[in-house]
């Protein structure tokens, strides 16, 4: 086997090792992306719960204000 052939075989092995390393890096980053997307969904869910709670409080306060105004108008 001549030197050129040996060099090509070594280069091919190096290239495949680099490809495997990049695939692993890609998978690691993809896992991070998946985790971040799940965190986004969790945060959105929590924010939506807070918005709903705030809306319920606003409706409750509006109802109390309406009742107070009604009582005030009836007493005049």
C-alpha cells in the first residue's frame, strides 16, 4: 500500500469522525431547543392562567360596581 492510499484512508476516517462529532453536537443543540420550546409553552400556559385569573377578578369587581351603582340609583 503506498503513502497516498494510506493518507486517503486516514483522511476518510478523520472525516467520518468529524461527521459523527457534528451529528452529536447537532443532537445536543436540538435537545436544548426542545427544552427551550417546552419552557416557552410552560410560561405561556402560566401567563394565560394569570390573564384568566385577572379577567375573573375584573369581572367580579365590575359586578360589584354595577350592584353599587344600582343601589345608589334606587335610593335616589
